[in-house]
C-alpha cells in the first residue's frame, strides 16, 4: 500500500514534467527533436540532473537554423556532459544540486575536463560558491585561459572564501590584463599570485570580523 502511494505521485510528477518540456518546445523545435528532448529529460530527472540545459540547447540550435539531426547530436552531447559533471562533483564528495551540475556542464562545454571540475569541488567551497566558480572557470576557458592557470586562479579564489561578487569580476580583470598585452595564461597566473598573497595577508580593511563596539559611557 505504501509503495503504491509513493509510486503514484512520482508517476504524476514525471508526466507533469514531460508536459512542461513539451510545452516549452512546442513550435520551437522539430517534432523529432522534441521527442528526443522529452525522452532524455525523463532519464536526466531520474538521475538527479537538470533538464534546462537540454531544452536550451535544442531551442538554441533550432533558432539558428541548425539541421534537426545535428541538434539531436548536440542535445545528446549535453546529456553526456551533465552526467560527467555530476560524477566529477560526487568524486570530490559534493552532493550536487541541479544548479551546480548545470554549471559544471557549462564549464565542460567550454573546454574544461572532469578532473578540473573535481579539483574545484575539492576546494571546500560551499555549493553556491562552487556554482559561481564553475561558471567563471567556464568563461575563462572560453576566453583562452589554459586549464592549469584557470583552475589555479579559481581554486585560490574559492579557498579564500571571497564573496561571489569578487569571483564574478575575475573575467573582466583577466580581460583587462590581456588588453595590456599579456597572454591569457599570464593574466590568470598574475591574478592567482595576487589572490594568494592577499589570502596570506588576510581580508582587507572593512572585511572579516568587525571591531568590537566601544563600551557605552557610564551614566552620570
């Protein structure tokens, strides 16, 4: 009886998700691609993977006029990358949610490896910070930063516990250094050295534990 009560909601949830995927794809992709994405979405959900990257890839390729057969190949590739990202995160002991898995897939699609994902996950950063770090690492990879310098820089940033806002500024800082004539690798390495030095010195003024409030003056 209990097993039956558990199966019914799960079955209904799967049907609702399929309806949602079909509604988002309706009129935007070919029927064959829509069927494939729905099938892959069911399997992805069962494995705890996000389905949005599959839907977005299908819509993106179709909007660009890519032939359906090539869109199908791209969607299947995204499904494989989601599995790879999830496995790499679990290898580091992280219990991944859909957002960090999607961020890992983005980083892999930009040129990083499963080992790179695991290395970042082993920094001990929170899942929310790791999610941002993976997105930034993917962006740096797309900018031409080699994986060694890329992972070195983002690892130092994640270990330092800096606010995610600082992480989000990293690509712009790398770009600024490149504009001065250095290579992407040199730009990232220089920022890594600066971040490591800052971490050794501790947080700059205004961050960290605030000074104690002065004692109130005695009443007259």
